[in-house]
């Protein structure tokens, strides 16, 4: 496995005395040579085994020597917050992450990750993209940015709190230092939560040392998979989002250079990744709530939690004011929510 030092040397990255980094594209392809891409995910190795590795392994096998994708995990080559720019420059070829975490310079990036209460279930994300027009909106937004091709969005797990101390009321959230996503953190700060940004691999130790009081980055499946259930004691059953929204991206030039059959193959592997996560998370969330032994479940009363959802709708309206395109997305969320509520069970139970 290439280390970050090897990668920097190979990529021609030069660090100036002031500490800034200049990127030079490492991509060299002789005619008829095997195409090699470097793809970095937001996920660490344990989580990556589920959310990305099966799809990449399948791609490499079916590509039959024409192309190979080298998979790297969170912060291995580039810090997550710099992934978009590195991909744009061609330093890396592809990314799996949410728009929010990689600081994508588009207005719709605020909806990546956990946009509060936009979804209730994991199926909501693909329906919104495939049936309610978000695909076209994302393609339009990223079409205005040079150098990056947005490829596909899918859903992950819901956003719950895993904490050292129990959370039984909104008052218990006040002052809690929590690792979470940028937009989710902005919203949760309205309830006294202190959002903290740290490298992904540092989170477990940060909880152990008391630097963090908890995590609002995942559901219970990830808590167990990555080891966070070993350092937290409680799992709050209330969530601020039913599914994380993440995407695949590629350097636009690298993507355009691919023959059509490899583009189709990559799209099929993205779809297989989206499908795997649907059943892995859905089953894992229920199984570990009922059979897990490491975390005790707590809940904030529905009547109290309703104030959080009401505040989320105010947050939606504030985001809608930031651009006409954001207003269009928020309007779609409202239309979708109304349809689901009118449809009733099993689409919405409250």
C-alpha cells in the first residue's frame, strides 16, 4: 500500500517554506497501457470494507486488466477536506464522499451528508435523485465547476448520537463536544451542541481522552463496525436524518478519457455499492439495536423532539434563501415530504 509520503513523492507535490502545497498531476498513460486510477473514500478501512471495497474489487475483476482502481481510505493520501481540490487538479482521480465534507464549491453541497430531516428512510435518497429531479440539479451544479464530474448519489445510514453520557432530553445536548458533519454541526449548534472537526482516524482516541463527548456521524451499524461502540456507552434512538447522502466523483479529464464500456462498468459498480449499503445498513441498524450489547439505548420524548424538527424546517427556509437552486431543492424536499405524509403507512408513520 502506498503511503502518503510515497504518494507525495510520486505525485510531484512540493511543499513550500510557508507550508503551502502545490499539486502537479501524476497522471501518465502510455497508449494501450492499463489505465490506473486512485480513488479515495471518506471512510476508514473497517467501514470501507463495506461501503466501497466490494464495488471496487468487482470493477477491477471485470475490467480484465484494462483498468485498475487503487483504493485509499480516509486521509491516506489527501485530507478529506481537500479531496475536491486534489481531484480537480488531477492529483487523485476519483472520490467517494458527501459534497459537504469535501468542501465542494457548489451551492448544493450543503445538502450532502446529513441535511436535517430531509429524509426519514434510506430509500428516500435514490427516490429524490431518480424520481424528483435531484440528478439533474446536481449535474447542473457540478457542470459549472471545471475539472470534476459528479457521477452518482446514494444513501447510507441515519444520523444518531453515540455518547459517553446518556442523552434523555434536549438539555442534555448542551455543551456536548460532538464529531459531526459541517452542515449537521451548524444545525445542531442551535441546541447547544459544540461541533468538532478532527481527522477520522482520531475520533476513537478523542472520545477516550475526553476531547469529544460523542459522535453524530452515523447510525449504530457504523458505531459497531469502526469501534466507536467500544468507547461510547449510549445510543440515542432519535435521529436528525434518516439517511446520509453521499456521491461518487471523478476528475473530469480522466472520466472523459475512459472508453464507453469502462464508464458503463463503473456506473454498474456504483449501483452495486448503493444496493449493498441499502440492505447492510437497514439490517444492521435493527439487529444491533435489538441484539447489540455494547451500548444502551436512550430516547428524547417525541413531543420534545418535535421542536427539533420544527427548527429544521426553519433551517430549510434559511438555506433556500442562499440561491435559487437551493430554493428549488428545498421545494422538492417539501413536495416529497407532503407526498410521503399523505401516502401514510408504511411511507410515513408520523
